[in-house]
């Protein structure tokens, strides 16, 4: 099969023939129809993100495709079924603290690297081998919509996992820190789909804030940030009372904006940290204790979350048509990476169709 292979960090991907995956027990082989290109894919290829990967490897996190073959333990999947390939892979021999990797993207520690040696190749390829539980049934879809399905799922499942961790209830008010970014803007859409009465969307990108207002109307309240931590915190808190704060800030941001958003939460509120901020986050001990604040970290989403996300879409609560998708063939992977970096996500996805 053909795949886009990363041979060395800092060098371009190479589209070449690689051995076809070999199906085993507990696995599903999928013909990739569409694979998402995240805006920061070029940073992963360049090594700027410092992700742990054994090279060479075909990169690409997540896919929508059709089942090519199933192992003997699959009782409901059948050849030809449409599936979403969840890139979050977990070891099966420790239910409490499994080793984790993002297929074709990054590993967490030595255990994650061991998983990668079995499932390392990602979705920038004509075929993808995944654990049976990671092939999530989509039901019938229009093949033309495969790119939109995968572009929406990969970006929306991150904030969806955060809201599940926060135990978000319909009618609550949430604040999405990083709302004008790729994952943050998707988080606004997910919060609305999950029944949030109000979504507070802070940011400094005036154009994107206006777009969020136009897309979602009165349920979204935007807050123009100034960069002053105290005044920004007061402005965000005034849009509440805020039940849940979800942080999705990128690595380029310091801890000041994260702290300002977190401390805008109401008494007994919940704060979920999912961003890429590199600095330590200092929150006042007395504020946490006296206000009964819950703070937790969350990485990705539970194993069952993709199925529930699909049901949100099927029920009409989240409209895939709000995602504008541009598609490229596998041979045009370099143009795809440039396009993804230039568009920057925010309801605009880039997709590779390996068999285009």
C-alpha cells in the first residue's frame, strides 16, 4: 500500500510503498477513505512538538473508512461497514492505568512506544490496522461526507472528552478558554450540542469572536480579552455565573490567561485542563479550598465517547455542515500540510483521501 512516511524529524514526508498491515486477533483492517490533517501537523513532522515516535512511521491521527477485514473476536462489524478509527489506543492488560498512544502521532512513555510497534502506522495511508474497539461504527453515510465526518470528529472529541470529565449538565454555563482556536471553537459547538444554556467565549481574535456570535446566536457570549489578567478575569466572571471552565489553550500561551479563566468559575465550579500550556499553573490555595473548586486534568476522551459523539451528530444536535473541508490526495500531502497550517482550523478542516 501507499503511505506518507516520516523517516526523520525535520525532513519532508515521503509517499512510498510500505508493506500491507497483517490482520490478527483483536484487530480490524480498514480501507482509509479520509484522514484529517491537523493545523499543527507540520510542527509534528518538523519535531517542534517533541512527540515520542519510533521512526520511520506513517503519520496521521484518526480516519473514516470502510472495513476491509475483521478478526475472529468481532461479532458485529462486517466487511464494508463505515467506521471511525479512534486514534487513542490503550493497552488491554491494565484497566486502571493503561499505556496510551495516539496512533500515527505520539506515544506516552515506553509502554506507549510498545503499542506503537504494533499499531504505529497512522492514517496517511491506504490501509489502517486498529484494535477492534477503536473501529467505531458510523452506520450508512454518503461517501462524499467522509471527510467532513472525520474532520469534525477528530477536533470535537477533544473538548467533548473535557465536558464529559466535567460532567456537564444541560442548562449550565461553560467557559471555553481558547475559544478562538481550532479545538476551542469546536468546543463551543460541542457545548451548544450538549445543552449548555450559555457558552462564554473569550479571546482576542475579533474576527473569530464575531463568527462565533453569528454561528450560535444568543447562547454564546463573547468576551474581548485585553491581556491584563485581573481585568480579563473580571470580564469573564461577569458573563457568568460560570459552572464549568474548559481550558484548551495552545503551547504558545503562558499560564496567565489559563489562570484568569480558571478563576472566573463560580463557587463549587469545575475546571478541566486539556490544553498544551508548558508553564506550571499556580492557583491560590485559599481560593480553591474556600470555594470548593474542582480542578482536574483530562487527556483525550473515554473509549466509549466516539460512539456517543456519533449519536449527537445523528440526532441533529451537532451539524457537520458547519465544517468547511478541503480535500487532497495522498500524493499531495505536502500541499495538504501547508493548507492546514494556513487555514488554522476553526471550522475549516483539511483532509487527505489516500485513494483519491
